[in-house]
C-alpha cells in the first residue's frame, strides 16, 4: 500500500465531525460544538484528539445506549463530551447541538442521552421553522462556598468584593457538574473580564468546578452571564447550557423567582457571539429545563 492509499483509507474511516452552534440561529452567534454522531470506533484518546483539533469548548460523541437506559429505539444514545484538554461529565450546549443535528436527520421528538452525570432527556420541537431543543437536567443541588475559596476566586478575577451584588450571594450550583455562581453588581463589572488564567484554573481544579457562572441581573427574570472555562483550556465559553441549568437551581434555592418561572439568560455578547438561553423552572420538579436553538456552521 502506498502512502497515498493509506491516506485515502484513513479519510474513508475517519468519523464525520459536524459543526453546530448552540443557543443561536446565527452561525456567528452562540457556542460552537463539534458533533460526532457515530463514535463507535473511537477510543478515549481519539475522541480527545478530535476535540483538541477542533478546538471548540466541547465536542460530543454518540455511541449506542446502555441496555438499561430506556427511551425509544433509535432515539436513545450514550453521549460523551470532550473539551480540548479533558473529558467533561456534562455539557449543555453540545447536547442541544447534538439534539438538533439528530432531529434534522431522524425528525423532531423525544431523545434520551446517557451521560456521565446521569440520564438527560431532550425534546426537540419545530417552532416557526426553527428547531429548538429542551434538555432536562439531572437532579440539582446548591452548596455554600468557603470564605477562603471565594477570596481566591475574586483575586484570580481581580474583582473587589465590593463589586459583588449582595442580593445574589456566591454559591456552588450543580446540575450535572459544578459551577461557582458570582453576581456582579453592575453590567460594567461583568463586561470587564480579564482574569489570571492559571490561578483560576488551579482553584477550579481543586474545587471540581467546570466553569464560573458570572451573572448580572437586569430584571427579575432576565440575566446576563459569562463563563470562564480555563479548566477546559478555553478562556471563556460563549453559551453554557450546563451552567444555565445550575443557575436555575441557584435561582430556585435562593427564591429569586417562584416556580413556575422562566429565566432568560443572555450570553456571548461581550465576546461578539450573542446567544440566548431559556431556563424553565416547573412547579413540583426540582430539575432545570434549558432550551435553545442550534444551527449548522459547517461540516468536516
């Protein structure tokens, strides 16, 4: 076999990597994600290599579901997420992107994903010609953050403690993975994000945080958010579904709203990639329901 023959064989067996952006209908907005709909032949190293080469905050990889997952045949899958540096237990924007990619191929409806965080149901509906996916988080919880850890986080961000909103106290919120929620007192404070990458990454690794969910409250149910993601090798995530789900749990725990309620999260504007995330809190259901659109931005 010649070198050219080997290259052609490799190209034929390489998985198709789709590129979508989630939480936007504009390819220039939202958060880009890689999607591999058939990853059966890929080991961990290969998946990580694809994610690193693509260099999006996460890439999703689908394989057949475990036997006990349930769901509808042909609409249930195992899904794994890799950042350019490591595997992530759960990723909301890549879940939304994958659900829309599947809906374009097998039709809208209900899907079920087995994630490392637990089963995540997703429903895709078409509204005014746009496919929108709604994921249901795993059971969430909210915990306090230690004073020393908060001090270190603020130091890494170069945020004075006086720039925090006292009405929204710091917490660590979980809805698939952990996110430290810090609320800025002003929109200008949120906009001025220039942090110590290595220092914040070290703290996040120690506390097992996936992102920081930095928020500013515009009104009772409308928030602007930003998500540093140095542990994934990414300075900032443009639209973060997992953090939105965790923030829904935070809002419920702190009684910022009363269920049933819908939160609107604007993210990515400060990066030039505006996205829109909707978080629904349902009465009698502690889970968060995160919705958004997705659109293709190219295929590999």
